[in-house]
C-alpha cells in the first residue's frame, strides 16, 4: 500500500483497484458513515471532501493531498523573499539607522 | 513621486503573457475565448487591445500569485461585458501596504523625533494579535484564496501574511520617528485614503493604531490596567455565543467589522478596538502641542476637494474607477456615473453618501467657525476653490441632517461670538434651534402624531415572521388596524417577534397613556421626521437580545449575531441599523452606552466655556443619532478626534489670547 495513502486516509483492509476505477467513468463511491470526512486539495487549489476510504485513496493516488502548501510553490517563494526582506530590514535598523542616529 | 507612479502602474504591466495574439477585442462573440483562456494576458495587454465595446472591470479575488494582474475570465451579463481581473491575497496585502506607506512618507518630517520604546515587542504582539484575526475569520479568507487554511503546518500563505504585518510595522516605525508629531494633522486624508485592503478584512490604519496602542499600553500602567476591563467583558461576550457563524458578508464595512461570530473573532475585535482607541487618543494627547488648527482646517479642505475630484474621475473612467478603488483602499467601488441614486444622493468614491456628506459638512463647519472666530472672514484663493468643492460635495450627498445641523450650528456660533446681550442671545438661539423643526412640521410633515407614534412597531412587525394574520372584508389585518398586542398573543411561536419589539409593543399597549413620554411613542416620533421610521422599525424587528446582552452587548464591531440569530424576512444584503447609537447598543449594550454618554457629558461639562468644542461635538452627536458612521474607521477616528480635541482647542485659544 502507498505510504502516503495510509498517512492521509488511514489503514484499511480494502485492496483498491485504481485502474478499474479510472477506466469506469460511471463508478460511484459509496459514502462510509464511519469514515471521518477528509478535505483534499489539488495543485490548482481545488478542494474536495471525501466520504470513504476508497474515495480518499483514489484521490491521493491521483496526486491530491491534505496539505495545500505542498503545491503552493509561488507562496513559498514569496515567503522566502519576504523573510529575506525582513532580515534586511532588521540589519538596516540595527547597523545603519542606529549608527546614523548616534552620529547625529 | 516616482515610486507612487511605479506602484500604481507597474503591477498591472509586468506580469505579461505571450499569448496576446490569440485575443481579439472584447465583444459578445469573443467572450468565450476570454472564458477558456484565463490568466494568459495582463491587464495592460488587455487594455492595449483596441476594444470597441464598453466593459466593466471586476475582481476575481481568489486568483493565485501567478494569476495576479492577469485577465481571469469574462462574462456577458445583463447586457454588459464584464472582465475579471485576478488578484491575490498576499500580493494585495503587500502592494497596497507599500503604496500607502509611500503616501504616509509624504507627511513632512519634523525636527522633533519620537522614538517608540519597546518597538520590537510591540511589533511582535501586534503580529500575534493579527494572527488571531487570520485564524478567527478563516471563512472570509477561504473565499478570497483557494488555498487559504488555518493549519499552521507549511502554510506559506499565512506565514507571508504575518511577515507582511511585521514588515509593514517595521517600515511604519521608521517613518513615524520623524512624523509622529504632525501625523494627526493629516487625519482628514483618511476620507480619501480609506486604507481598507482589497482581499483582507483589515484596514492599514487599524493595524497602525493597534500597533501604537499596544506600544503605549505596555509603557503605561493605567492602560495595562484597562486590559483588566477588556478581558472580562470580552469573556462575557464569548460566553454569550449560542451559535457560531463562520462567515457573514460585511460588504461596505470591509476592514472594520467582524466577518465571523466565534470566540476568537470576539477576542480579536475586543482587543483591537481597545488598542485602536488607546493608540489614537494617546498619540493625540502626546502631540497636540505641535498641532495647528489652521493646518488641520486646510487639510480638511484639501481632502474634501480631492474626494470630489477623485469621485468625478472614478465616475467617468473605467480604469480610473478600478485604480482608485484599489489604491485608495475603498470599501466599495466608487459610483460609476455622476447620476444620483437612492433619495437623490451621490456617494462618489465613498461607501456611504451619508458619511461623506457629514465629512463635507464638518469641513465647512470648521472653516466657518475659524473664520467667525478670527472675525476676518478671509480665506486664501485656493481655500475658496476647495470650499466650493466641499459645498458641492455636500449638495450631491443630499445629507439634509448634516446640512441643517451645519447651518444651525454656524448661526448659533455666530450669535454667540457677536451678541453680548444675554437676553437677545437666548431668544435668537431658541429661534434658530426651532427654525427647522417648525418648517418641517408646518410644510413637510405628512404624519399625524398618532401615525408617527406607531410607525416603528408597524415596520418591525412587517419584517417579522408572523402567522395566522386574518384579514377582514377590506383586506386589512391586525397590524393594519393597529391591534399589535393581538398579533403577539395570537402567535404560537413566541420567538417569532423579537424581544425588543415585543417589549415596545407591550409598553405601547399596557401603559396608561401611549403618548409621549411613552418609550415606544417617543422613539417612533423621533424616528419619523428624521426619516428613520422604517429603518429603526427593521432594527427592532431584528434586535432580539436577552436581558444580559441588552445590558452588556454581544461584542464590538460584530453585527452578525444581531443580523442572523433572529430570523426575519430581511436576512439578505447588509441592512444596517441607520443609527450609530443603535449599532453600539448591539456592540456594548445599554450599560456601555450609559458609560459612553456619561463620558461625553463629562467632557461637555469640562469644556462648557469652550464654544468651538461644544459646536463640533454637538454636530457629531446630532448626526450619529441617524447614521451608521461610527461603523466606519475614518468616521470613528474623526469622532474620537472631536471628543479629545479639547486640549488642542484650549492651546489654540491660549495662543490667540
């Protein structure tokens, strides 16, 4: 079993046949009342709530994840830029501004 | 100036795509192409296409970073072509903050410096407080970002928001060092630069004053002691939550009203409100010696003139409308035409015609009382031009209450300044005060006193879910026939009518006399001439407090429980109480209002020999009775300025003498 599926959807005795599900456009996932609903996200930021282990495993197998940030590369890059900018600001304040204030 | 131009235009130009060749001018036929090819071309590229047909630019707030400033779809709707422009939560926060900080840097530096002590800890605490906000109002942010989440793990959207708060406050601290002494003089510009973020339920001036408030609080024991009041009252409000609401569309209150009703949102707004007041009042108290009333007056005039000028541009140009909305941080897009709408009022770029009308009237009032005080009545040429713009703005806003109170107060101030005979002064003042009421009663009044006394109840019952209302042979039901108590008694569901309306109906029927001073009759009779019979009736139809929430409220800047907890026929769209006093009755309850008015009376008594102060405060007190202005940050700050400007006026008086 895929480790990611177990991590996200939990353990199950079901052995999923993803190929069969993928080839059957009319396949309907039966909701499992004992399964806690999980929200999954794809790379475009779309979300879906899955209602059974099999449905969850199928989506995770297709690249969906519970962590939105796993896909948000732009957000990660922006965060890095902002982090560098804030460190720059702290340095600017500590070394440049204070020195200028002392001299004036 | 170059940075301003750069920030204004470059964001919409740099994110160009290379598919421009596949886009034809926008029309009914080509809309499909724009719908299927999203995020391909920038706004600049789109505008450079030779479009023949008119279109409107609307925002798609939930765009990804990559989609920022790109065309993200189009529609043909109601015979109108609409283009959607992608914006992004993080980029909006960054870009709008940068632009506004550059504008703040235009405030001239003064030689006196005010270095904020405990700056780093204040920034840290402010960031922490706003982190609570981002978690509490996740429903709002989920709508504005597809990938927004409350989960802290690898949540770069949230990290970036918090780090932007940090950078914003750090830069603001640098700017404030040399500008804090004259910062308050520029408060009139808050009506031009509203500062509400496009995709965040925040306002830059809220962040700034909360930061200043936290900074003052950690340096002052009395202010720290104030937190011992905020903590229990906010805990009380949290305990009163019977049903949480994840999201409520706050529409034109964006940036200064909670979009969620849950414990964290109550806590955030309670603390933010406290720090906002502490921040502004203490900044004013520390810097009033450096402030100059003439400069403040001029800034009011310039702001009014700018407001009028920008409103015109916004109404006449699609691009102007969009840029002005985004870069001035408006809570609502500006009017798209010069034509007046409801009740002949034109709001321009402001979110409320009433609020902007009051601003124009206040500007004219300041100019008039300073002219009367100086007895020269002279203005500079530029001031005359700006004054005309303000008068025109007041005329277009159609705010009769502001106009009439302005006129009466100017005349009273003139009489007070020029007539020394006390008897004459009293008679003329009384004549002035009775002028508008007499005109109204003799010419405009269409209600009998009886009709006016029960209009409030009728309007309230009109929006309540009332069952079994039988009609007679003339198709009149019990409400039409003024048998209100019977309506209450016939209801199986005793909660169908709100507790406040039930109280008013019972008071009306069970009292010995249902004329003034009966509370229902008094409220209803006051409401009718100020055109608030319907609006206040709706308020009482919806306002359903328990005894405890009536006395202590349900939390500041949160109208959600009031709005959604008691179902009525009006549960869609934002229908405000149309009285700041009623809004604050929801927020802080009856006891809170008593404390507030007690404080105002104390201030009036303390400044009883300061006519300018009394005139300015009276103007505000009259107007907040019938408008929602205190729900807007700029109007609230102006109101606080008026309440606490006594030291400034006293200083000016001493200097003049």
